[in-house]
């Protein structure tokens, strides 16, 4: 009978211990859940901050790239303007040279006619 008594005495103690273990287990699960929620929030904040930083860096790179493109575009426009002016200057020089050449050619032809007339007169006198 002493086994039954011992069982009756130890049963409430075991039940109390099991209840305390279960409460501790529930407390641990709740603490883990709170920690997981806090950790998830922290990770979410870190990810959002990293995204904002990345977005800012991308925007800065786009602006820098856009500024570089604009600078190159300005340089090209200036170079085109310079080349156009140089081309016009050379065409003006060429036009002047052609005019001089035409004038010289006309003068040579006039002199050639005068010479031809003079030769004709000399031949007439010589014959």
C-alpha cells in the first residue's frame, strides 16, 4: 500500500512540475516569437534602408551619367560649330581663288587674242 500512497503524494508534485515546465515552455515560445517579430522588423528596416541607399546611388549615377552625356553633347556641338566655321572660311578662300583664276584666265585669253591680232598684222606686213 505504500506504493499507492507514494503515487498519491508524488502525483500532485509531478503535475505541478509538468505545469511549471509547460508554463516555462509557453513563456519561451512567446519570448522566441517576440524576438522573431523584433528581428523581422529590424531586418525589414535594414532592407528598406539598403534599398533607399541603392536607389539614391542609382539616381546619383543616372544624374552623373546624364551630366556627362550633356557635357559631351555640348563639346560635340562646339566642335561642329568650329568645323562649320572652318569649312566656310576654306570655301571663301576657294571662291576667291576661283575668281582670281577666272580673271587670270580671261586676261590670258584677252592677251592671246591681242597677240593673235598682232601676229596676223605682222604676217600681212611680211607678205
